[in-house]
């Protein structure tokens, strides 16, 4: 196997024996093949579109779900990945039959395996290393990972019945282009930026879907202690799954707790009406081995990040959507799209209440609508000098020891700074009680990683208010932590909006070749991180 798509890749260069995340070589091979056949399908749909044929939405959803399945920590279940490969090949064959000319199609579109027994022999074709030129490989993977993140976000928008056919067409044409050997590095660089542009569009689609369906996030205090009833812990990012579970648990005596990236669900007005929506349990994804153990009840993973479970709670772990883990029960939707969670609820009733691991509350809900309603207060604080700088610390948390940098950095920030955050990165500092500036909390949590869109909107609004020509003239520092491919699309989205000088850590992506890294440094001022002391000097003394 060879995989270097996430920040925790072995030795900062590539997982070759087994994934640091727990992905085994056989699953890695099938995930590579799923990406390959999805690119083949996308080449066919792109050719059909150019002939004027409309692509049915179930095909668009298949592409979205396939890519989402291959994101870090989402799906470890080889059988489910193999099933998706077979479905994709059969859908592609049907579409291929409608195409008047097969000229110019890549090999991935014309591969006709007789049965899944043929899948194992494809490793040499589907490996990332099959692209020999390291710059072309780097750009192809940068685009592919950005698209994976974009598909994750689009999947949540699709779950709320929002569609954007132009976005689907772009995703598929970009996937097809990553197979096109005639494209130069310059053309792939342009495609990378275009991917970022569509990243903004995908995040806007999801933002619209979320706020239309659940209301605008508002300032909310979330309890981090526990109640006396048994509970179900919901992790991941899918708010539609959470809504269905909340509906189905009314009057059952089972409480619902959020975990990791589901925390921001508490900020939405629509979920506040459920009396059994008890609070948030635990921290970022990587602490789940201890926290799922002490939760005592069932856990529903709606998306990544899954850490391979311990036997002690594996029977309590359920997956749905793009996620999967061998031996864990997977909840599928019915023909009407509804999911029946009754077996999880039934199981929860037999479990002890969660063991309390923390007490208190955390505050959040500072998405664009809420922050812009405080705009006057914020602008006054900036004009008076009470707020010197905003520091965007969005992104992901992870288990690397070096990530203690982010907690130390937050603690070391001057008191006239405000952190803008989104994503699971916030767990490094959202319980530190960093205080407020004239009533404005010093950590403003916009929500999930996709709500980085909110942070971009806030920046654009501030640029407008202060009458600045360039978004980079704002008193905003970008110090982003990344882990998986959703952070890649967030990064590309920010670049497409013209944001420069983003610091990225704890390490730069292994999939950036020296030349591609140089391109990002030269054109966008992308930089890594140093020690907290050095970065404090860099940001505040120069
Ligand atoms: Fe975190 Fe995991 Fe949201 Fe990621 S829970 S690491 S970038 O899936 O998507 O922030
Ligand atoms: Fe390694 Fe990350 Fe790939 Fe997992 S997703 S195999 S940890 S690079």
C-alpha cells in the first residue's frame, strides 16, 4: 500500500505497511480501486454531458459517496468498499452504452472486470505511485483530496435534499482530468485553484442547507457533564442523521449526546426543542478509545473520524452513511431515505448512564449570522484597539504530540486577540476559559470544519466594513491545523478567495512535492509553524 493523504502519514512521507489510522493494506487497495473506478465513471459522465446527456442524480450521489468513503478514518470495511466498486462498474457500463464515441476515454473508463476476483490484480495501476512525475502526482493528489473533502460536504447538503448539478459536473470533470496524461503542471495548478472555487460553492450549499433546515446558529452554552439516563453518543458531521435520531428517541428515556464534530449541532435553534438533547461528551476524535469506553452506551458514527474500536465497546459502535467498520452494525436508509435507529435505541435502554468525565459548559454558535449581528460591537472593539488581531485557528485536531503547540499558542496569545475557530481543532483550547473582550468571547466557535465558510464570510464582511481593497489587509492571522481531506478543501477554498500567508501545521502535507510546495509558498505565502515563542514574535513583533 501507499497512502499519504493525511497529516499523520507514517514518517511524514507515506504509510506503506499499514495505515497509522488503522487502514489495512487490503482495504487501502480497495479504496484506491474505488477512487480509480469513480474517476473512470466520471470520465464517462463528463463525456456524456459534452454530448448533451443529463446525468441522473443517483450517479452524482454515487460519485460523492464513493469519494467520501475513502476519506481518512471513514470506512475500514473492505466488503462495503468492494460492493461500492461493483455498483460503480455496473453503473459505468450502463452509461458507457449510451455514449456515441468512446474516443479519448481513459483506461479507468474502459476497464471491464469479469468479477470482484479481478479487483485484487489492479494494485499496480491504481497506486498513487503509478504517476511517475512527482509534481504531476502531487497536483493530482492535491486535487483528488480536495475533491474528497468537497464530496463530504456535498453529501451532507444532498442529505438535506440540496443539489447543485454544476458542482457535480465540476467534481466529475476534475476527477476525469486527474487521469488525463496530456495535462501539464500549469493546467493542473489552475485546476487546483478551480477546485478551491468550487469548494467555496460546496460549503455555501451546505451552509444554506443547514441554516434553511435548522435555523441560524446562535450563541449557546453547551453542557459537558452528564445526566442520569442512558445515552446515545452521536459523532461525525451529519446533522440530518442527528435529527432523525432525536425524533426517534423522544419519550424513550434515552438521552442524546454529541461527540467531537457534532458539538455545533447544539448551536442550531431546531435542535433546542428536544428535551433529551443532553450535551456534549468528550473531546476531539482521537480521544475516543477512552471516551467511548466510559460513555457506556451506544455510539453512532455518522462520518469520520473512526479510530479502530477496542473490543470492550465494539459491539456498541454503529456506523451509517459513508462510514463502516467490520463487525460493527451499519444502519442503511430505507427506500424513503429515512433511517431506522430503533435497534440502537433499544440497545441504549439496556446500558448504564454515561460516566461523567467533565463538568461545566462551553460556549459556541458564532457562525456568520450571529457574528454579523454583533458586527457593531466587534467593529468598535477593533477601532478602539480593544481587539488587536483575530487569529483563525480552524481545522482539525489529531493525536500527534506536536499538536500541543495549538493549546500553548492559544494560551500565549496576547489578551487583545480573538480566536476564530471551526472544526475539531477547537478542542485544544475551547475549555481554557480565555475570557472575553468587552463581552466578546476570545474563542468564537463558528461550528464544524465546513463552517470555515462562515469565517471566510466574516472576513469578507469586515473587509467591506473597513473599506479595504484586499482581504489580506485585515488584522487576521491564519494559523490552521490540518488532518484529513476536508481540511484540504478548506485550504483550497481560502486560497481561491485570495487569502495569503496561511500557516499550516503541525506539518506540511507529505503529498506536496518540493516544487508544488514552493509554488504555494511563492504564490500564496503558505508557511509551516515554528515554536510558539518564534511564532508569537513573527505574528506580534514584526
Ligand atoms: Fe475533525 Fe475528523 Fe471536521 Fe475532519 S472530526 S478531522 S477535517 O473529520 O472533518 O474537523
Ligand atoms: Fe496513513 Fe493517513 Fe493514509 Fe491512514 S489515511 S493510511 S494514516 S496516510
